[in-house]
């Protein structure tokens, strides 16, 4: 139990120096902090181009962007901009850089600590010892820290627990509905909007890394089935080269009649535009990636295909859930609220490794064995429930 703090900060800096999904999952934390400190001023520091998930967030007065690899001049500029301007820094990532920003910016800090699960091998013990040493200085500069648990603790719970120290009864943090705030939507680009007609399903095949991919022929089966139901498909993708090529490869496998019912957005939509698209969809199907978290936050029926990643840590949060953990670690199919998570077979699932070969370009056998008929059944069930 953390020691209760009566700190009443007037100016707070939230720090999330990672990907867009990591920014989105801080929004319940921000909402809860607003309830604690209704008159405080909130600022948010993150990487350039990653803060669109906060568009329209009424709790954030100012966003501060920095490069993911800043040069000395940018470091110095940021240092003078931040130096001791805040009463509290909320460090939501365990990186040394995030903690350095928090140390520079604020008089007090709370933060997330990284680490490795306890293991029995000498390599496990060595990793754990190294992690403990790296965390020692971070603990010493914080009012309160929360350790990451990649298998048992959901990332939303992890972020909310950063506020435990400010509650006399920390369990109150999880006694009411918790929701992720999606960004305010923007109008869809007219050249794309004119091609879309309802009802449609948004499909997002491209993850950040290859080991989270589902086989091409499985996408072919799913997309063909969707169009046979009389539903249009809007194929989503980031502007990354590998995502655009993946969409092209999927489209190349389809027959002409199926392709006619597909609109490929080809990385042309911003995050707020993607939110608008998803809100109007019949349902959403995607892999383990940030846009799938956005779909859940938009309250659209969401089918998420999970491989090595534990859903208990990073499954899309079902808005309105009360409690600390919406998901089981392993289940071929589990539905909570508007979110259905599907996992492939195998006792090793989820392993939290980078695929079977533990490298970004690896395949994942659990996804290779996630049958498209299982996805079709889940999608049909989600749409029927909505109807």
C-alpha cells in the first residue's frame, strides 16, 4: 500500500514517449487525474507525430512534441522549456529518457517501472538483477512507482495505479466504469468519402511488426465472405511502406467481384479521420495494433486477432468496464463489452516474444493456426448482437 500523499499540484506534465497506442491508453489516467484535481493545468509530452490520439481532449491544455532521437540542440531547447515548470510529472513509460524528462520538468514524480518476470534460469536472474539496478535510481526520485507486469496487469490498470498514492482508498480507482477517450473525429477526405457506402466493415491487416501478421490467404477468405454478405469493406492502413504493400498483396489475391466492394484507404487517413471512419462502421476487424485500440475506444464492435501479446496486458479496453482486468490470459475467443479477442491454439500462447523466432520479422505459429472461420463466426456474432 503506497503512503498517501496530500499533494495538490496546480500544473502537471504527462509523459508518454512511445507509439500512438501508448498515448491513447493514457486517457483514462488523464480523466481520473482531472477528477482528483479539477482546477489543475495538464500538459502532455510525447514524440512528434504521435499525439493525434489526444485531438480534442478537453483535459489537455498543451501538447509538447519532441523527436524520438533528439540532437543536442533539441535537448537543450526542451530542457529550458521544461525546467521545473511543473508540480508533478506522471511518467507513463519506463524508459530512462522519459524519467529524465520527468526529473527535469517537475518537483515531484510518479512513474512506471520496467522489468522482467521472475524466472529460474541464470539468464532470467541476470536480466532481473540488471532491471532492478536500472530501476533503483528511478524509485529514488519518485513519490510512487508501479511495476509493469506483462502477463497479469492490464496497461490501463498500470497507468491508473500511478494515482494510488493520492487516494486514501486506492481501490476506489477501479470502483466505477473506466473508458478510453478516442480523439475527436475529422471529416474523411472527399475522394475517399464518396466511395464509401453503408453498411461497411473496416479491416486493418497491418501491424507494426511482422510477427503480429495474419496469413494473406486468411484475409482473402475473410474479405470474400464479408462482401458475400452484401457489406462493403474499407481497408485501412498506415502510411508505412510495409502496410501499403501488405494491402496490395491482399487485394491481388481477390477476384474482381470482391475487389469492387473494397475501398483501400492506402494510408491516406489521419488518426482523427480513421476515428470518423470507424465510428460509422458496422464492425471492425484488425490485428494487435494501435488502430484496433482506437476502434474499441470508438465503441464499434471490434474483433482483435492476438498472437504472442498477452491480452491481459494489452487487449483493447472495453469501454465502461468496472475493475482491473477484463480478460483471461488464454482463451480461443473471449468477448467483453464491444471487444472480442481471438487467439490461436497452443500451450505457449501467449508467449510475449517477438514471434516463434523472437525477432521482429518472425512468423507466429499461433496466428498461422488462427482459422479464418473462427474470425468469421466472431464477426457474424458481433454484428448480430448489435443488430
